[in-house]
C-alpha cells in the first residue's frame, strides 16, 4: 500500500488515527463542559431532578405544617409500624431486583461488545489464513492482507459508532483506526461519502 500524501480528513468524528492518543485520553475543558452540559440537559437527569425537588418540597411542607404549625396530623395518618415495615421491605426488594436486572443487562452488553471484537478477529485471521495456499504473487497477497486489516478496523469503529445513537451534528466517542490513511483516496472517499458506511465497507 502506498501512503496517501495528505493525512486522512475524517468527516466522521468517530475515527481517530493511532497517533492521536492525546485527543482520546485527555479531554479538554471545553469537551468536559459539553459532556456535563449534555448530561444535565438530558431527560434521564431532568426528570429525576424534578421528582426529587418535588418530593423534598412536599416533605418540607408537611414537616412545617405538622411540627412548626402544630397541626400534628402525621401521627394520625401514619399506618401501623408493621404495615410500614412491610412496605419498606417490599420497596427494598423491588429496588434490589430492578438494580440487579439493570446490572445484568449492562454486563450482557459488555460481553457482546467483547464478542463483537472477537468476531472481527476471527474473520480477519481466517481470511488471512486462506492466503497461505494462494498462488498469487507475494506482493498482491501482502497488499490484500494489509487492506483487509485496515478495512476491518474501520468496520469495527463504524459499528461501535452506530451503537452510540447520537446526533450526527454532535461529537461522540472517538475510536482508534489502524492505518486508515494508507488506503487510497478513492476508497476513503467511497467510505466516508456513503450513506450506509458499514454496508459500504
């Protein structure tokens, strides 16, 4: 493969060259602020925050009316101690099972991610193993093997980027790609201009 005279200008920000490790490991202050702003403005953060503020406000109001204003109505409304203990145990069990189920889903997803990497490795190593009995010139075999490794690396990064479910206008996680700039300009243009990049690769 002949290296390109210009470095690869990647329009998809999920790709990063191997030498660009500083951008992947040490985020800048602006990147951290963008992530925090995105987290704070997300639906998963706003709804629990509103629920917590509402619950805290209601608890403070009830405490003010019962203790300070001396209405003393909470003692009359609170059920028996046994009923309260049963409710606490039930709520704890529900929360525990829900947490265990969420943790199980998270670990299953992590296992599938590792299995995906193993599938890419098996596919690439199997195709390279088939080249041992090839009667083609050694230069063509080497070119095929080198191109295969680069395309599999790009394919893996594009698949992981598709799992982010992010807005195309936003900057997501960056994935390292091996030798993407060594591909010819026509191949690079076809990949990055394609609407369905994974299928194109």
